[in-house]
């Protein structure tokens, strides 16, 4: 009986250590996400929705005398976005994405980097760098890859058609 009691106490102790470790791991993930500006990643969506509402209002002939209607709907849209896209609404799911990939020590290393001057500078310029990188990629696809890929598709089509008519 003493052995069973000791085993139960040991299991409870280990269970609490595991939960404490999971909590610490999650806290490290959330700290990293905050430093990586995960809170601000949805800002472009807010801007796009506001622009969409404004464009629709203008398209419908909305005038300045009815601007209160526009502002009311923008507030409603902001509340809708907040409910689904705020840091509080998303942080658990975002942390869940990172938790299986990085251990607590790695989160601390990432946090140290993002807290450093170089990490802060990276985060400041990352949106522009990402946009410019995507523009370079898109330009290369349009100018170099698409025409050659189209040629390959035409050649493949011709070859398949030739073999199909030749095998009859």
C-alpha cells in the first residue's frame, strides 16, 4: 500500500512538473511572438477592410453628410476583426504553431535576437523586404519563367498529339 501511495504521489509530482514546463514553454513562445510582432501581423487586414468599406460607400454615392454611416460600419467591422484577429483571440493558436517546432531554449534564443538591435531592425524592415522580395520573384516569373514554361507546354502538347496520331 505504501508503494502504491508513493507511486501516486510521484506521478502527481511529475505531472505538475510537466504542466509547469508546458506553461513555461508556452510563455516563451508567446514572448517570442510578441517580439516578432505577431500582434501587428493583422494590421493590413484592418486597413484593407476600412478601404473596402470606404470604396463601397463612395461607389454608392455616399456623401460627407452621411459619413456617420460609414464610420458606424467601420466601427462594426473593426469589432468583428478584433473578435477574430486580435492578439488575445489568436495568441493560443499562433503559439500552438510554434510549440512543436521550437523548444524553450530556442524560443529564448529567438527572443534574444529579436530584442537585439539587429533583430529590431529586421522586424522594422521585414515587411518592405518581404514585399520587395516578392516583387523580384514575380518579375522573374513573368519575364523569364512564364514564357519558357508556355513554350514547354506547347512542345509537350505537340509531342503528345504527334505520338497519339502516330500510334493510330
